[in-house]
């Protein structure tokens, strides 16, 4: 967790909540932080979270034991703290899928204690391409 937010110079945050990609500026103000450049409340919430506790969805792949598909794609079923992504990627690097899973099957529960699961996003192991 971050104790102090440094905004000198002001921080520019590109909102990724929709394709508009608004550039939101965070500047110090007497009441704390002033945000400008956002077009909606979602963008403001995103910018506030980016300053305090940035979250991300992770999409990647894990190894399998199957020669016809040595890797299978996976993603988190929710957002995890951006600061945890390296730990989660390392944990997924130790996973080898040993059964023919399909879309939605859980590959790892509560990964790294995040409260988020890793789920399969491909039917590659059950349907030949
Ligand atoms: S601030 Fe609103 S309109 Fe702009 S990119 Fe974010 S979600 Fe889209």
C-alpha cells in the first residue's frame, strides 16, 4: 500500500475503461488531489484507483502435459492488484495442466491469496483445431 502520493509534477493517467482513452490529470489541491480530463464517473473512479491501488486483469497461458496443445490460455476471473502480477505470473509458471479442461474451468483457486481464480479461456484441449 502506498502511504504518500507524489504529484509533482502532476500525473497523467490514461483511462482504459472505454475506447475514448481520456487523459486524466491528477494534481495536488488543498483538499487532496484534483482530477481533470475525465468525461464520466467511471473514469474518475479509475483514476482514483490508479493512484492508490491499481488493479488489472491478467491474461496469459500455462503449460500442459499434452503434446497436441502444450500451452492453454487462461485469465484471472477478476482483477488483482497490479503489484501482485509478477507473483501471479511466477505461480502460473509452476502450473502444468494434466486434464483436458475447457473454457471456464478453474486452473488455480485464490491465486497467491488474491481471492481471484485463474480460469481456462480456450477449448483447445477438448476440440482439435
Ligand atoms: S473517462 Fe469515461 S469516457 Fe473517458 S475513457 Fe474513461 S470511461 Fe471512457
